[in-house]
C-alpha cells in the first residue's frame, strides 16, 4: 500500500471517529420535550400487567392528544391459536384521520412473515426470543419492539384487532414525547401490507404512494412454490413518474450476493430462511428514497426475465413517511387469505 492510500485510510478513520464523538457529544444535550409512557400495567398495583383481547375486538394501545412523537413500542402477544400473528392487525391513525396510515398483520409488521417467530435485531425492530421450532405458527411469548419514530401534530391512536377465533393476552408499552409545538417538516409514518398469491404477471408491487415523503424500507416474504432460486428479479423505483432506480437482483437489494443467508444487521437482513419460506428486510436509513409527488416501488418476480411471472407467493410490508392525506390502501386480504399458504 502506497503512502497516499495510508493517508486516505487515516483520514477516513479520523472522520469516522469524529462522527462517533459528535454522536456521543449529543447524549448530554438537554431536551425541551416531556417523556410519557402508556402501558398495560395493572391499575391496582398488582402483577396482572396485561390486557385480554377477545376475538373480533380491538385493543387500544395508545390514544394520545397534542403534538408528540411515539418513539418506541412493545407488544408481547400470547395466544394458543396458530397464526395469531397474522390474525392480529396493527393500525395507527394520525391527527384524527378515519383511514389508518398503518395497517399490517402484527408478525409481518415486526419483520417476520408467515406467522412465525424468530429472534433478531436491527436498527428499527428487535424480537427477544423464539420458543419451539422455527416453523411453528403457534409459537408465543416473544416481545416485539419497534423503534421507528412516529410524529403527530394533534393526536395519535394505535390499535390491535383480533381477527382470530381465540382470545389473546398482551403485555405492552408505548413510549412517546410531547411538545408544546410540533417540530417543523415532520412526515407521518405509514406502513402498508400487500400480498400476491401468486402475483399477476409483471413486477410485484410493494408500494404505490402519492404526496411528498421518503421510503424508509420494506419487508418481503416469499413462499417458493417454483423451486430453485427465486430472487433474480430487480427492484425498480419510479419517483415522481420517472424511472429513477433499477437494481441488479433481489439478493443484491437485500444487501447480499449469490443468494440469501440467515442473519440480521442494522440495515438489512434475513429473518427467515427455511425452504420454501424466506423473509428479508431492508431499511433505507442512511439512503432514504425521497419523492415529491409520488413513488412506485416494484420488484421483478420469477427468474428475473420478462414477462416476470411465477407461481411463488409474495407478501410485503412497505414503510415510509409522507405528508397527508395519503392514497387509499389496497383492501386488506381476509384472515383466511393471509394464512392460506403459511406453515401448518
């Protein structure tokens, strides 16, 4: 290595150390917001720190008024019903809106498809444990943690609805900040579930949205019905009506090469790799995909060759921030449709 290369390496190391020092320097900064928590704590002071959610009912995790931001929430669902993580639907409503900005089965929202549970951690989500074998859709008892900031100007309402046939038990907490005045230029958090079992011919749609905002990331689950390698398809992004981004393959988009491997990292990873079932995630934290009018986020299915057709089943969650109002979400599939191809 020549002297110039050593100088470049030294400067890069110095800049990285400086960036870390600046981050640490911010820890003592005094803040002007107030800190709050809503939880399932026993109001009598006892140890029954949970809520029971009956079939067909909705549990309100948080109903907050005033400018603020949800900074973390956790829910531990315990249920003896198979696929309960697909039967429970998480929704969030900002500033009194009637149509949810978040509408996703709980398991998929937290980054693991097919109603399964797996221990993992990333920059945005963490799951603490897994009981039993990986392909057990009745596995229960893991705490699911979300660290995505969810700001609002006037109100926030976070709910879980039980579409199953058995009651479930929830230990939860929602941590949030309140402000005297809402910070400027804050987008509203959105998360949307889609599935194609199988998708129509053409690239599979992960997200279509209108407004101003940026893509935060996605989770993609694939049931490989065709056999062989399913992931030659490229990701495609249209920004404000123009073809702005074209990838080089599904595994490349999810931060890997020559296929996928189980493993989780801050911004990308694979939470499930148990043929024929795969779930992968990608968080656009250092590289948000910004749009001013609209975004279309697609991924080619099959072997990556036109007309992009396969017999594989696709399930996805898109996460993004944007101004309101948002475009109507696709109708959520029925519980029977959501679980039809999951492990038994």
